[in-house]
């Protein structure tokens, strides 16, 4: 898994960090509505992000087998 600047395009759990490498955390990426047609958003403990651009991402994290 490597860091990318391209915003996630699918739901799942991702590593997130600011462009300078600070504030690394794992966040959940999901659609903002039940219909799945709304924009993706990110949330985690004490964290919410509605614009996914301009940050670093790694993932989605695979589910253990």
C-alpha cells in the first residue's frame, strides 16, 4: 500500500494524512446518503471531511481473511 494524492472513488477504510504527512489516521469513506449517488465523505474519531481532494490517501484497507 502506498500514499496517493488521488481522492478515493470507492467506499471503504483508508489511511488519511495531510499533504505534509501530518495527522495520519484511518477513516471510513462512504456515500452521504442511502442511495449511493451522493458524494463520498470521510469520517473517523473526532474527524469529518467533506472534500476529499488535496490530501494523501492509502487504501482501501483489505478485510482480513
